[in-house]
C-alpha cells in the first residue's frame, strides 16, 4: 500500500515536471532583492509587492537598523508569496510572485517592468500575460506583474525552503554569490543546481538559498 502511494506521488511529480515548470511545490514565502533608486521610498517599493506596511520588512533586512534611512543604491529585501501560476498560452505552470497592476493609459510591459528594477522583464510579462505586447488596453485592465521565485527542491537539498530572488543586472551568478557568502566549491555547486542554465548569464533572476525551512 505504502509502495503504491509512493509510486503515485512519484508519477504526480513526474507529470508536474513534464508540464515544464517549477510547480512540484505548491508555494511558499520568498524574498526579492530590490535595488533602491533615487527618489524611491519604501512605501512605494512595498506597494509594488503588495506589502501594506513597509515596516513589516524590518525582519528581512537586519543590516538596516532604520528602514526610513536607506541610501539610494542599496538593496532592500522584500517578502512576497511565491505561488504556482499557469501560462496564458498553455497549461504549463511556473512559480512566481504575482502582483496585479491596474493599467493606466500609456502603460507598456517594458514600462511596468522597469518599476521592478530587473526583478522582471518586458519579455517575461509578455509571456505571462495574455495581452499582445502592442495591444494592452489603456483602461479597466490589469497586468499581472510576475517575479521569478523558487521554493527549493528536496532532491537538491532538504535544508533550504526559503530563497532570495536576485536580479543579475549585468553581473554573473558567481559575482552575486560572493555577496551572500557563497564561495566554497560545495556551496557554489549547490547554488548552480538551484540556478540551472544561469552559469554565464548576466540578466534575469537567480535564486540564493537563505535559510532552512521544512516544506
Ligand atoms: C513615496 O513615493 C511616492 C511615489 O513616488 C510618493 O507619492 C509619496 O509622496 C512618497 N512618500 C514619502 C513619505 O516621501
Ligand atoms: C537580505 O537577505 C539576505 C539573505 O538572507 C541577507 O544576506 C542580507 O543581509 C539581507 N539584507 C539586509 C539589508 O539585511
Ligand atoms: C492575470 O491573472 C488572473 C488570475 O490568474 C487571470 O485571470 C488573468 O487573465 C491574468 N491577466 C492577464 C492579462 O494575463
Ligand atoms: C538592470 O540591468 C542592467 C543590465 O542588464 C543594468 O544596466 C541596470 O543598471 C539594471 N537596473 C537596475 C535598477 O538594477
Ligand atoms: C554586493 O554588495 C555591494 C554592497 O551592497 C554592492 O555595491 C554590489 O553591487 C554587490 N555586488 C553584486 C555582484 O551584487
Ligand atoms: C523567469 O524564469 C523563466 C523560466 O526559467 C525564464 O525563461 C525567464 O527569463 C525568467 N524571467 C526573468 C525576468 O528572469
């Protein structure tokens, strides 16, 4: 009986993987690293990620004693739910932060993506929203801002279930890793497993494991 159950679970996992996705896991809480630019305050940044009160982000930003005084050019950690979503063009699924953006006249995927400081891209918004790139309604419409995230993978390591999404913004995974104290060959090997295909990339989002959490 137990064996059959295990078989069924494995089949279900295989089917989910075959759908081409990261949705073997139903969801989790994730973090994103957001580079603060000039004239951006935390109230605004928190609102981008559906966080009602930016002060609740203090727990994720131990390096900043006071969230009201973060110099531009530094990054702030934002927390958001990482959930399973379906592409508009197929039944394949993907894990993502999901932030509804009410469209205002003149909006484009590129313009909306720009607010997210490389945590998403116009190409990714075009893939995850059903409006054609050149035909987003001017009013009464909502674009879903999607930010890549992960909940980990037990087959890589059961020790990590909580991840920080970091935009490469012109840097490599290796360069970013150093900032999060990943350096030994073992640690780098682990990091590469969580970021397949990103060895030489300099754009897109990578995942840094931040702490153990059972899932
Ligand atoms: C924060 O930024 C938003 C949008 O840029 C602005 O409307 C708001 O007045 C700013 N709040 C403070 C306290 O500076
Ligand atoms: C953001 O989270 C990462 C991973 O836990 C941590 O290394 C970094 O110090 C945090 N940033 C701040 C500003 O505390
Ligand atoms: C946004 O997401 C909702 C909920 O999944 C979906 O119903 C809607 O079609 C999506 N909008 C676009 C523009 O893709
Ligand atoms: C976004 O990435 C590009 C390089 O890919 C970089 O030039 C730019 O400064 C980044 N923007 C932010 C806000 O990090
Ligand atoms: C590492 O962190 C420093 C200080 O926050 C920042 O200036 C630098 O751009 C970061 N490097 C990478 C590769 O993220
Ligand atoms: C999000 O992940 C998908 C699948 O790995 C990738 O094709 C896409 O480029 C990523 N988007 C961003 C903005 O990193």
